[in-house]
C-alpha cells in the first residue's frame, strides 16, 4: 500500500493536467487493487500457510466474520483451507492438495 501511495504522489507531481492526473490515478488504482481474498491468501502464505483468525482480522482491520466469509470464497475456489480451534484461537491452515 505504501508503494501505491508513493506512486500516486509521483503521478500528481509529474502530471500537469487535472484530467490527465485523474485518468492516471484511476488506472493506477485499478491495476494495483488487491481484493480481500487475495490479501488473506497472501497473509496465510507469507506465514508458513498457518495463521490465526485474529491475526488475519487484525492485519486487515476487518471482523472475524468478514475473514470467515472470505475464507468461504477461497474454499469455493477449491483451495484446501481448513480451520480448527486451539484453545480460544481459531487457526487457519492452507494445505497442499494431496
């Protein structure tokens, strides 16, 4: 996200026309946009394929319910994502297809 902000600031500094700035900003945001599913999947993969529900919710500043919904969409995409309880924590794990 920091790179996106820097790229937008650079565009604003280098482009003169208001119309051109708007056009470039819209295109930059469209290209750089990453959906929640992708963000969750990336966080799981970056953390050895195992994270807590709380970690995902905290990192993305969303509710556990929202995380759970996104995990359902990932499962519908045929990813082998399981969840289980360890104490009070819900653990999310991405497993290789076997």
